[in-house]
């Protein structure tokens, strides 16, 4: 029975509690070893969980490790790409010291009434092919017989996603730095570009001297990266991609005009080194070198698109015969960029004319006006004003 203002519990264990408020406060007291709240909140009995097998646990751990490695590698690539870009790009532009070119500052010039602004998103790399079988340690001795027979300027335009290759004749007349046998600078001279390499040590200094000569020729163009490769390295590189197929324009030394041939091993060297004894002999050789380089570039770009890491494998195949200041960060960056760029499939030549010099050596006289237009077309962008 319930009286007014009182609360009478039907549970014998709670009959002596004086009121409802106190009874609520005491509902957690034990009744038969279990509290009232426990009795109300106790979930339904769940079936025991099936334990993960040892094999499954190992598989999950392996997957987690692989995901972690992938994330680390992705982050590393991003960091290396940023480092590579910063090291290779330049905001200074070129120094076009000509009376018909007006420098306006901030990389802007006026030529023939048109304004042009230097493209700061360009990476320029000088690639040199050396006319010696293998790279040797000269022990710091300067002045050697090695010359750069092939000189190609690789231009990567990140802004417009364009890859351009510019071939510079070995006989192009340039201003060269002259060093003595100890490496001390003793002056400058006007001579064929190929000779710049011979004043150095056959390695880094030779590459720097050749880069400096090309930079002067291109109106002080920044060339932050370089790479030279010796003949054995070229053969190894061609063999690494499975050979390259070319079609000779003329018959010579076992090659027949118009008959396609796949070059491997020694035949690669025979094809790119032969030079007819004439003023046009080097230009004809440059054309054959151009064929080999284009076929090689196309194969390498295809490999890099499938597997960016393949560029490191190619490098490891020939590294003994290469000199370069392109480090790992730069290689990662360049491989990423070049593989996705548009490439015309051709190599442009620095404009000029071959003549026989006073010392009976071929000289390539560069056309300065045509070269200026090439520089403005490749390294600058027209702007309104």
C-alpha cells in the first residue's frame, strides 16, 4: 500500500528506506551480488570474437609497412623535387649586350619594338660527348687531348611543359677560358668550342669551362647543370635501351645510304665518330649524332614514363664514364618533368656557316642575329607593352 508522500518498495531489501529520494541514491547497493544499475545495463551475452589467425596478422602488418614505406617515398620525392627545382632554376635571366637590345630590368628587354620577359621556369643543362674511349683519372693535371665533339643544350620549360634540344657545333667559334697546367686562369682566346674541354682536367673543370663558353655564346645564359659522357659510356647507354635504329644519309665505313640499321656496341661508336675530311665533315657527323640522340631520347623517355626510377638504373650502367653535377635530387626532379613534357622529336641547330680557318681548321661562324632570335624564342616570352 502506498501512503501520501511516502514511497513503499516492493523489494524486501529496500523496505526500510525512508523515501524515494534516498532510494534513488541507493540504487547502486548490491542485491544478490549485482547492483540495480548493473542489472539494468548488463548487455546481452555476445558470442566470443573469432581471433585473427597468425597468417592474417602477418599479412596486415606487411601491408601496413608497405603503405608506410610508400608514404615515406612519396614525401621524399616531393622534398627532392623541391630541392632539385631550386638548384636548377635561375631568376637572373641573360645579359644581352647589344646596341639594338634595350634592357629594361627584371629580365625584360625590348628588341625590334617588341617586349620580351625571361622565363624563370626554365632549366638548362649542357650535355657533352667526349671523343675519348674511357674516362680516366688525370690526377689533377690540366690540359689534355680530350675534346667535346657533341654539345647539346637541353632546355626544360616547366611553365609551358616543353622540352627543347639545341645542338652546338664543336667548331663553333667561342670565347674560351685558357688555363695553365696547374689550373690557373691565364686569359681567354677565341677558338672552337670543343677545345674548351681540353683546357680542363677531363672531368668537372672541363665541364665547367665548356659550360662557360656556351653561356657566353648565348649572351651569358645561366647553365646550372652539366653532364659529359665518354665513348664507352655512349655504347653502354645505347645497349642499355636495346639499341637504336637509324638510317644513314650517305654510305661510309660499312653503312649504306638509305638502309636502316640498329646500332649496338662498337657500331654505335663507328657511326657517330666518322668524319669526312671536308669543311662539311663535322656538320654531316652532327647529323648522324642527332639521329642517335633522338632515337636514344625517345627510348629513354618511354622508359621513364613507365618507371621513373629507370633513369637511376640507366645512370648506374654508365656512371664510370660520366661526369656530372646533377645529384640525386636533380635527377628525380628532371625525370619527373621531362617524362611529361612535349618534345617535338627534333634537335635545332645553332645557326651559322662552316668555313676553313686561317690555320686550315674548320670554323663554324655563328650568325649572331639568328642566334639572338633563337634565344628570345626559347628562353623568353613576348609581353604586351
